[in-house]
C-alpha cells in the first residue's frame, strides 16, 4: 500500500490522535499523583530545599540581569512614547504596570523554562536512560515520590520568588534610566506608580500568574523527562520539546489568565 | 533533619524573593496608604457619568476621601447610580453636592465633593441627588456651535444665553 493512500493517511490520523490522547491522559495521571504526593514531598523538606537551591539560586543571576535590562528598555521606550503626549511623569506607572502584570511573570517563566526546565528534563531523561528509575522501582522506591515530587515543589516555590525579583529589579532599572539618566521627576515617577498600581489587583494577580506558570513549566519539564525515549536522541528531543511546549503553554495561559483576571 | 550549607543559600534566596515582593507591595503599590479604615456607603445619582470607572477617587478640596465602589444603571429614573465608599473619619453635610471632574486635560475622571451647609451629616445608605454630570465633549462642542449659529442669525451683538439652542 502506498504511503499516500487514503486508507493509510486515515489510519495515521487515527494513530496520531490516539497517541496524543494517551499522552494527555498520562500527563493528567502524573499531575494527579504529584498533587497527591504534596504532603510526603513537603514533609521531607531537605529534598525540596536542595531543588530550590538548584532551580532558584542558580537562576537568580540570569533573572536579575534580564530584569535589569528589560527595565532599562522599558524606561527608554516608555519615555520616547510618553513624552510625545507630554506625560513623561507617567513613566513609573507604565514601567511598573507592564512589569508587574505581564512581563515579570511571562519573561521569568520563559527564562525559567530555558534555564531550569531543560536541566530537569535532561536530568530525569538521563536517569531513565541509565535505568536508574527502574532500579529504584526494583528497590520499591517510588521514583515519582523520590525524584519528581521534590523537583516539582522546588520549581513551584522558586518561580514566584524569581518573578518578584525580576519585577522589582526591572522597576529599579526603569528608575535608573528614567530618573537618573533622562531626568524625569523622581517624585512624580514614584507617586504616579503608587497611585496607579493596586496591591491585590496588579501585584497579587502577578503573583498568582507566576505561581501558575511555575506549575506549568516545572510540570512540562518533569513530564517530558519522565516520558523521554531512553536514548541519547530521545533525551535531546525531550529537552527541546520542554522549551517549545513550556513556552507555548506559558504564552497561551497568559492570555487566558489576563482575560480572566483583568476583564473589567 | 540534617543541616547542609544549602540551607543558608536557600534561605538567602527566599529572603531576596520576599524582599522583592515587599518592595513591589510597598514601594510600587503603596500598601501602607491602603485604608483599612471602615467606610460608609452612599449612593449618588448622575445623569451622565462620562468615563468614570470603579475605584476612581472621590476628592474634596483635592484630598482623597473615598473611592467609587461600583456603578449601576437605575432603570426607574434612567440615571446612573454610583455607589461610593467614603472613609469614616471624614463627615460631610447632608446637602453636599457631587461633581464629576477630570484631572488634567486628558486625565482620569474623579468625583469632587463640595460640602453644603446642613447641620446633619451624611450617613450610610444616603442618596445624593445634587450632582453635576461629567462634561461630555460632544455636547459642549454642539452647544458652542448652536450658540455661534444663533449669534450670526440674530445679527445683534447681544449673545443669547449659552447652552440654549435657538431655532432659526
């Protein structure tokens, strides 16, 4: 039968749909197991702490530097647009709102997927390729409980903290460019920001967003690693898919969350 | 639980993250001036609220004395009823009047309170009917054009009272 015959194409379509559905179901089962293991994972906090150290502390440098430069650029671009309308005093408000509501959580999640998500996937994929996970199962140690759950909670705890650092450093970056270098009035920079940014509606929703993104990115990374083909090629493919799937999921979820949170 | 040197660094990381959140809450969003004071709700009826939004400020003499809580439409009087949360520490006479004003030329709209002379003060649940609607630019321009047209058609130097469109 030729590969382009209608029957073959139909069967390929059916196979593709079925395997996608099976992957979705497997992901949902892994998620429910991770959530069910919340208590045991947090009870052995030493494991989670080591993961926070690995995922959070090592990401701090890239997050701080990126936040600073994003803040610089926001200050420059925002000033350029605002001074056309004679309202350059609103620069602080513009920088703070765009960072706290959107850029902080989203850019942090994208960087986190690249910096921490890939290493999680590669680590777990290699453990699988080296049959360490099977060995643990042989010793009646649940790999989901011992390996995946601490990493999951480590990522989920680290991500909102990183996003907060990103936003705070970005605001300082905007202040450096706007107030120190360009000379926008410092008083109106801060007072406009404080008048326009709401603690719960803007900052609080930003924290909720970064928490959701933390769950998304960490879970995608763990799932891709856990599902990787146990070969060098399979691990490399899984690592690539982590970045692609996590980035797309973050951007899509961001639209949904923004539409839901700020729909006033 | 065994201690490790990671403890210190993770603690430092959590501390930095907490400090960043505190910075966002205090410096950029001004949590401290968020009033946890009690407030009393009053309602004001406006013919036209223009671009007034919930959470807009209520100011008297330029000082914020309350916030707009929500805005609904009253289909009995065909007016907008604006619910205001006024801070309890500020009291206003019962016959105070409200105006919708704009800060700056293109700024956001807020409600200005002008105190009246009544001896009794506003209490929770009161309805203020003495209001002045938002200035709608279109009606302002059309008023101006009508008065211009009336001016030139009557031919006399005496301008008719503005805002009363005369038929030619």
